[in-house]
């Protein structure tokens, strides 16, 4: 397996360094590590220059503005296709730290299953627990409802339908056939949409003994709920994916209305939403409306810098 690795980053230079080092320490080295920087402001560019400017394996791509992870993966895959010596492309954010034998194990799986053109490994959190949300199966192809592959199945390798861009490795020929990710999603559901494209051409195999560590902050039971601006893109982009791949028309439109109703009711009855309900009502409605009307791209009302004032 000759591969190139794409890492998309934004303002997390310490994690990014760990992610890069985990690739440079692989027992099966990449042909190139392509770092796509979504216009970070935390000194990421200076760190890359200082540590890796003389390393021919690391290629740094700085984007002039932050158009989200989806645009980052679009740019990264586009750049990776130029690497003629690589047949495979891995995808991850800056919070994915690979076990040193990750690609060696995927390479062996490719040897054992040459017809499978998309491979992945098991995603673990900081407590070494499996994060099952990254590997899912469709249970209703009309509305694309899904479920997470149960932990019990991780005892062996398994096939599945939907992946996240955390440690997925795709054959370059598949990328050439299905094209690049949907860059206008900003974040969320770009990986699900891409999964549905590649699913038409190949099985997707999880190599359960290959490990990648997802370094996100662990949630404690005492953590207070706080509005997440990302849910706007989740609402909007989920509708977009179902519009494209779901059927029939009347069923999917009824599902959109039910989805919005469920979100609004949940926002009304959950006590922790008190003080933030007005913001969340607007968020869900905006996501619903823009998904129906195909209004994609970055929404300046829902960004990492979004200020949310609690209403008494």
C-alpha cells in the first residue's frame, strides 16, 4: 500500500504536531503528509515552518480563509491526487493520532481483500473506549436513517456503510470516479455524503485491530449543556443528503417536517435549554429552511466565533 495522508487543521497546532508525528512514525511510512490549514491564527504556519520545512514528507497547504472542514478535505484530496506515487489516500482532522502500525495493518487487509477499495480502523477516545459513531450502517435507505456498528462487532473485521473522515483510507481510483467531497457543507455530513458515493463502487471494510485515537475532550457527567452552532450545519446538510439520496419524494419531505418538529419539541421540553431556547429555535429553523432551499456554504450566523447570550 503506497499512500498519502491528508490532515485538515484549524487553530490546534499542538494536536496537529502529534497527528503529523504519528504519521511520520508509522511502520509503513506515507509517501507524503499533506497538511491543509484552514487559515489558522494560532501560529500553526510558524510551527510547520520551524519543524517541517526541511522534511520532504510534509507538504503544507495554507488556505486564504476558513471555509470549514469540508472545504479543507476538498482541497486536501485535490492535492493528494497529484501524488503519482501513491495509490491510496487517508483522511483525518488534526485530532486523529494513529497507532504506529495502523497502515501496516490496513495494507495487510488490502492484500487479503484486494477487491475492497475503502478501509478504516477502529476509533478510540482518550480513555481507549471505542467511538462507534464513526462506523455506521443504513437501516432505512429511503430516509437514510442509520445506526452505529455495535461494540461487539469490533472483535473482528466488518463491513459497513457510513464513515467519518477519521482514519478512512480510500483508493485513488475510487476518488477519481466519485469526485471530491461536497465543499459547501462547511462541516458535518460531508463524510456521510461521500460515503454514499463510494458505497456504490466498493465495500467498506473496518480493520478492527488497526487503531486511531480521537483526541477530543472527554465529556463528564457534570458538564453543563451549551448551544452548539454546528447543529445548524447538521440540520441543513442532513436534509441535503436525504434530498440527494433518499426516496420517494413525499416520504422524504414528510421526514424533513418530522425532523424539524422533533428538534423543536426537544428544545422546548429539555430543562437545560432554558435561556437558550430562542437561539436554538432560530438555529433549527434556519438549518431547515436553508437545507430545503439549497442555501449552502458558510453561514456567518453560525461560526466558531458565534456569541450566544443567555436569555433569562
